[in-house]
C-alpha cells in the first residue's frame, strides 16, 4: 500500500465540501486521465465517486491514497457521437 505510483507538485483537493460544489484539481486530474485512457474528447466525472475527504499533500502518491480516493469500482463507459 505504500508503493509509490506517482508524484504531485501541488496539494490535491479532494475535500467533500469542495469536490461536490466546485471545480477542483483532483477532479480535473482524474478527468484528464480518463480522457487519455479512453482516447476521448470529453469526460463527465461523478464527484460522488471520490471518497477520501482530505487534501492529498504535494509529493509522492501511493496506492493507499488512490484506494482511499477511489475505493469502489466505477466502470468507464464510452459513447460515440456525430457531434450534430
């Protein structure tokens, strides 16, 4: 659980009162990551899926933080549209 999987140069705000009411850097990061993984143009991300309710401090990110942030499996669904 203490295995490092990444690094952040800023604190990541996952506090419920923020992620449920406003744009946050953790939600933006997860949306960008989802866009990259799904090779999509847009992402709609449910803030209710973020369960950590704390600031993830600048520095090394471990599996423990990710499991606290996203403890429940939420499938990714992709749709294709014409844009018309």
